[in-house]
């Protein structure tokens, strides 16, 4: 996920995110029945907003 998020950020000229930022995006998704959806959403926010 780190590589994908950073590929998107690179294409927009934004600085890359760190593995720690990806872990922070994953934490609220852990334990949810829709984990994959929530994790993807939080990572999309990182990719597009920072």
C-alpha cells in the first residue's frame, strides 16, 4: 500500500508518505468487518490529501 500511495502522490508532485503514516491509516480499520474498504479509504485520503 505504501508504494501505491506514493505512486499517486508522486504523480501529483506531492511528497511521499512514510510507512508509519500508512500504519496510522490502518489502525482505525483494524477489527472492522469492512477492514479492506476502510483501510483503502484511509489510504486514498493520504494519497490525495496528505
